[in-house]
C-alpha cells in the first residue's frame, strides 16, 4: 500500500495540475482594446514622448519624432520654462496628441522648476531652494495628498489656459503611482474628465516596474474598471523603462550606433507586448551643446528620437500588423461604447 504521506502528495499534485489546467482553459479577460472595438488579439500601441516643455531640445526632439517619425503622443511639463514655445507649436497643430505630464519633482542639479500652486497652499511641495523636491520619496515624505491634488489641478488649469484641452494626464517619474497619491491622480482624471495613464488591463510589462507595488498590482484592474465606468478609455499595459536603455559599455556614442541600438530595443519590446493597448514611453530629445548642462541623459534621449525616425522601426510595425493609436482615437472610440 502506498504510504499515506506519499498518497497525500500525489493527490495534491493531481489537484494542482487539474487546477492549472482549469485556469489555463479559462478564456482570457477581454482587453480594453477589444472593448474599444479594435480587432481581437491585436497589439495596439501608443508611442509616447515625455517631457515636452522641459527644454528647447525636448521640444525639438518631440516635434521631429512626431513629424518625421512614428511617435504619436506627448505630454507637457507645465511648470517648466519652455512650455510657451511648445504651445505655439500645438496651436498650429491642434490635432497633436498632447497631455499634461503631471510634475511633482525637479530632479536636475542646475536646472530646476517650481510648483504652480504657491507655497501658501502647498508648502510641502517645496524644497530648500524653493523648487520641487528632487526625488519621489522626498515628495512622499513632505507633501500631503491635498497639496498634491491642488498642484495637479493647477497644472491642468495652466494647460487649459493656453486654450487647448489635454488628451490625457500622466505622471513624471511615476510619483503619482505612490499609494499616498494614487487615488488623487485617479480622482482628478475622473472629475476633470481627462483620460488617465494607468495600466488597468493585464499590465504584463509594467508588472516588474518598481512603481507597481504588490498592493497596486492587486488593485490595478479595479482602478481600470473605475476609470472605464467613468466614461474614460483605459490602456491595458504600460512600459516606462526605455530611459535606461544605454549603449553597451565601450560602444562609441554615434548617431548610427544610437539609432541601431535603440531601434532593436523597441523591436524587441514590441515583440514582447501582449495584445491590448500598450502605452510605451520614451524621452525623444535633440540635445544641443547646452543640454549637457541640464542632464547627462542626452545620448539615450537622442537614441529615442533617432529610433522614432528610423524607417526600420516603422517597417517592422507595418510587417507585424501592429496598430498605432492615439488618446484622441481612444476618446472617440470610448464615446461610442455604451
């Protein structure tokens, strides 16, 4: 006779195997892409550029990547000095997908920006220089949720003050993905009726991102449903780590090497995407002589711009039947869904 402990182990393994079979046999939940009328099992991509308005070089890189390349979305850092110039461009190109890059940190040493809401209303947002805190955890430590919400609304108000409506809101450095502030981020999007960059679907690529805590992963689908129920379009997934794609050590920093390296990284990423709407963030910039005085990130940012303009990347997307979309299209499709 089989010993009881061994039999129990066999039964456990059989039950586990049956459970796995049953789980794998279950149909996958409908993606938000399908809910919005995109074909089933299609990869639907937004190629988005962060940091418009941060600098002249950021503006130029954004414009070139959209006009001469395949990038199709951007968001503007409303506290920054080159915002008016970018809005001159937006007013001449009103169909550009442009949202608010909600900003609560000022991370560079010699080039800084400041809260819009005022120290009297949000003292916790200000560091010793009178700028935003440099790091996310410093904001979490010093600022209240009420102060953050006030600043978010001030940045949206400034965007609208230029006479345009933002296509979405997103979060600079992921600060608003912190549990202390997340509900205000969602609340502001819903009350202002602006789509929110949040992976409310399968969230596959974002699963390993440090901004997605275990607690947040468990509630992501609930938040996605909340946004959907409020009449807003929802994305299924998010990838935000292209900033860390740097040339291998020892590789000469040339335009050719940057373009080839970054293009291949984007191709690999697109292969890894699951069906649904995936929001891919880059920081396309055309860094000039002075950009190094702001940041040492010029090469990776320029690589983003060169990849967005690379015919090889567009050819891959066309060959694979990947669908490029924008927040404007998502908003239009959401209005047609009951």
